[in-house]
C-alpha cells in the first residue's frame, strides 16, 4: 500500500498499464517479458483466470460445495454462461487498475474468447474510451502469427496509446 501511494510499481519505469484478456500462445509467453522490459508495459489485470465469482465454498453438503466452487472458477464462470459477468469484470478492472488499454490474445480457434472479442471491444470503448487491441494467433502454431509479427503489432498498439496521451 505504501509503494502504491508513492507511485512505485513492479517495474522500474512503468509506462503502460494494460488489462490483458486471455493468454498469449504457448510459444509466445516471452512476449510478456519483452513488453515489460522493452516498453515498460505491465499487465495489471486479467479477468478470465484471476477473478473468482462470489460464492459460499463452505457447506455441509461437500459435493454441492465442490460443484459450486468448480463453476465459480474464473474460466468456467466467464465462458459457460452469459457474457455480461465478463464484461462487468473487465470494466471494473479497467477502472480500478487505471489501465491505459486492453490487449486481447485471441486464439483464432477458440469459440469462447474469439466470439466475445467484438462485444468486449465495443463495451470497453463505449464505457471507458480505452483502446482495445486483439492479437490474433494460433495457440500452438507460429506459422499463423510469429512472435516477431505479434511484437510489431503490439508496438503499434503501444504507439497508439502514446498518441492518445498527446
């Protein structure tokens, strides 16, 4: 809390605070390190894996408690029902974590994350005005989008954030 009050972040020079949706391809996890080291871009919020839904996990009925806990796991809660909870989590995270933009790692074969990207982009832009960028990739095939291609696109997105700042 003291570090936050002083404006001290995790990285030496935090230039960009980003909300990340979903995850980079398995061959491209080093993209996150590169974003941090080369550009001062910090992922400060990710809703699909880190936001547990509200619920009572203690129960005299252990199987019911286990089923409830499983359903409230972030990926199940976000992708097994209406999209509104995901939209609300993203909007809340964008506001609470004071992000500069949203980057979505969009696996072209994923029906859940890819299907809701346009809705998420529209809602984020409408409610917050934040830029939203989808990095399309295949989760396991770098022939679809190489790490270098994704770096170029991400740099373009970060430049767009800079231009918006003026």
